[in-house]
């Protein structure tokens, strides 16, 4: 028998020696039972409460291709400490015909009632241990939180941590005060970014406009300590970020950087801005997503600034707008849109529809269809169906297996149709391409934005110069002329 060995440890309190110990026990077991280990998988410092582990996922993927006949673990808790995750893994391996063996625990036939109950109790005790440990840990952390202690993570800009207490960083606090004061006095995010220049946060990344919003909404700057305001994860899985009724909130627990009056002015303005934004008609930018910055690769986004009652529409590099990490010049929206519209109309007016339609059709129809992914998926499904059939013939038959095989048969039929008809679907007729051009010119005034998406690509350089590409994209065939 060829087998894969899997080992895991969960926290920084354990070390790689834990992996070595597990692997040694697995090797000893294999020597006694004449089992050949073909590959070893190990996850270091990964929780067993979810399946999002690199080595574990690689093991499951290799199992699909029958790179081994069995998976051997030290004990069930190394595989998973979550009941539903464990039995999901067991069913997956059963369908593939891969045996799961534990050195320390008895793992029998998953369809045998007695074996199933024994296994359920074993993995259930593992999950009970996790829940108990988590509850004790959370109680301990909550107790510390009620004293206003720093509990890990990254401190906010403006603060340092000394002996687990918040201490004001004077240089950073000066920047924070400038942000609050400017916004309270009516400055825009752009004005604030220009005034503070490039500022790097605690994680070493340049502060952008999203960071300004987070700073202006953070209660810690008025001395209010908060902990665990929202439920983000439960047993290692996303919990939706819902409010936590047991959150800790203590006023005047941290040295304040911002006074309460400035804070209230900022919050009132942010609330008013939010209200006005929700009632404001969204401006239309014809070329949104169609301009690419050659300096950093980001897409240009449309914005409007208002000075002395005059609105100025422009396109700005996304990275420059968000965090000032690009120096590409802004592009006047009215000028570039007028230029693009004139160029597009001229292109459609002067084009030889018949000749261009034939060129496009010949190029698309001459291209070979890429069916690598479809063929690979089909081979994988055929293998799974064969394994499922073998499992049923051996007496492993339960509703989930039948349902899975039905889904696989449906997908197999779909893939066979796709492969058989792909060449037919890729045939582009010249008259249809010609009709596409005619439709564009007929609807140029009423459907300009969609036509631009099909025909326009612009590359913007740092010095403000542009390269305009006009072409046609044949949807579904990946071809552009």
C-alpha cells in the first residue's frame, strides 16, 4: 500500500519538533504494517478548526489523482477538530477510494454504525477541547480588555505601545491632529492628502483615502478603548462581522489625541456627507475602466472637483487617487472623451465593413480552441465516477455518494457537449461581424458607453500623453482586431 503522511500543529507554543514527532510515529506504524510512504504533508501553526490549510488542501487535491491509496495521521485531532469538517473529509476520501488511518485512534468503516459512533465521539471530544480552550482564552482576554490593555495586533497611527499600554507618539499624533482639524474645517480628502504628503502607517504602507476615513471614525483618538466590537470569525470561519453584544467599550481609557469638540464636528460632517452622497446622482464617466496607467498598471477612475462653484471633471490613476503611490498626470475628462468620440466616429465612418469583417472572421475561425481545462476536468470526473462505482460494488453506498455521482454524470455530459461543439460555437460569420459594425454606428448616440467598452482601450503615460487603441472584441472568442 502506498500512503501519504499528514502532520499538523496549531500554535506558536508548539514547534516543528511536534511535526517531527508525529512523522516518526507514522513512519514506525508504516514499517510495522508494510506501508510505503510516498509523500509527506505538514501544516505548521495552522488551526485544526477549519480546512483552509495549504498542505491539507494539497493532500486532498493529490488524492483526486490517486497519488496514494491511504492517508495516515498521528491522531484524528491532527486531521481536524471540527466534526463537520472531519466527516466531510472522510466522505470525500471514501468516494475516492482512499483509506484514512490514524496511528492512535481506531478509524473503522464510516458506514458501520458502531465505528461511526466511536469516531464521532473521538472527533467530538477534540472539538469540545477547542471550545473549552477558546472560552477560557476569551474570558481571560476580556478581563484584560476591561483594564484597557493593548491585546495585540497593530497600534493605530499616533500611538506606540509601552508595557501593553497606549502611549502617544508625538510625531504621528501631529499628523493625526492635522487630519482631524483640516476635515473639521471643511477640507476634502484630496486637500488633506496634499497637506500631509506621503505618510506611512504602522504596517509600512502609504496612507490613502480609505485610511483617512478609518482614522476619522476611530474612537481611540478621543480616548475611548474598544475591544471585539464585531463577530468576525467563529471556529476559524467568517461570521459576517455582526455587532458583538459582549464588546468592551471604556471611555477615557487611552490618552486622547483629539478633543471632543473637534471629534463631534468631524462626525457631523461625515454623517452629512454620507447623507448628501446617498441623494446625489452618480456622475457618468464614459471611459471608466478603459484607461490603463503604464506607470503602475492601475485603472484610471473618474472624479469631479469643485472650486469656486466650477466643476472640473477628470480621470485619475487609481493608485494616485487612493494612496499617492503613482505620479501619473490627471487627464481632463471633457477633452479626452471628446477626442475618443470623434476618433471612434471617424473609425466607424471610414472603415470598410466587408473587408474588416472578413479579416476578423478569418482570424477567429483560424484560431485553435483551447480545451485543456475542459479535458482535464472531464478526465478528473471520469476518474471520480470510476472510483464511486468501485465503492458501490464494495458495498459503500449512501445517499450522499449517489447524489455526488449524479452531479458528476450531469457535469460529464455538459463537458462532452462543450468539447464536441466548441469548434461550432467558435465559428464567426463575416456577415454577423458586419452587422455588428452597422449596429454600432446606428446606436452610437444612444449606446455610446457600451460601444466604447467593446471598441476602446487607452494607455496613459506618466507625462500625460495617451495611446488610443480602437478595435472590436468578439465576445466569447477572446479575439480583438
